[in-house]
C-alpha cells in the first residue's frame, strides 16, 4: 500500500524555536507538497517541490522554508516558530508521470503543531 | 483554476445513495474535476476525477453535465464510514499539479 509518512502526529514547541516537520513517501513520486489546514480556512498550500533540490512557493510561504535533498523526503522548516503557525500540517506527494492522474495526491495523516 | 461551489453540509441515510453536487460554471475546456474526501483527523483521500465523460471506480461515480458547469459525486450505498468532508476541485493538468481545496461539503451518514 502506498504511503506518505509524517514524522510526528502531535508536536508542541515554544515561540522562537526552530521546527522541522519531516515527510517521507515510498512511491518514488516526483512531486511533494506541504499544506496547512485551519478551521474555516481549509487547506492552503505552503510550498511544493517537483524534483530534488527544487522548490516553489505556494500561497502562504511566509515564515516557512523547505528542503528536499532526497527524492523521498521533503522537510518543512519553521525558522522561528510563532503562535500563528499553530495548525495541522499535511504533506502530500504525486507522480509527475501519471497523465491525468497527476492530480491524484497522496496525503499523510498530518502533524498537529502547537506553538506556545 | 476555476472556482467551485458546494453546499456546506448534507445528510444521507445509511444504505442510500449519497449525491454530492458541485458547481463550476467558469470551468475551461481543459480543466479536470477532482473529488477528494477527508475523514476526521486524517489527510484528504483521492476519490475520482474526470474531464467530460462520466467516470466510475470502486469508490464512487462522477457525473459531469454536458456543458461541464456542474458535476455530482455519487456514493451508491453510503455507509457510516463515508461520513467526511468532500471536496470538489477543478484544475488544469500540470507537471506538479497544485490543488486548491475549498471548504467542501460535510456529509453525515445517519444510521
């Protein structure tokens, strides 16, 4: 069964801390995405990557950075966590070669981050 | 990508067909319709997608009107496990296909 694994289900951090959220996929997918989900705002795209070492900003990249050193791993970094970054973070991956199936994203279970 | 409009909530009895509507009146000719669902505390799950023909898979059927301005997702025999938020998304095919999720429809299956 295909899998997108996020390193932590729940995470509690302090304001100002540097936070790493890790995501690993086992499907050899080219594309990987980071979304955040907040009540009333739905899912919003933070960053995505279409290849190793490549990254593109999504709709809300401010306060975040990403790293993709290996194809299977995509990390989201909060350089200095703030309380307004408390949210559910969802990682996803997709194939670039799937034809119309490129819109078939596989999501992880999410990381609920609380910044105190 | 074209905007979609979905009812905020719907109810359906267990065992009955659940029909979830979606309006996408500004859809362009090469935009696809995707459906996802999100069960509480999980990541979204892909259900089905289509361009203009009706589609069916093991999870659901997708009916797209001839003018493509609206579509309906059909869960033929809804179970309690189908209780979730259902998202209708319209998107062009791209190498790295970014999907914009709206508010979706909260579907509750009642016993």
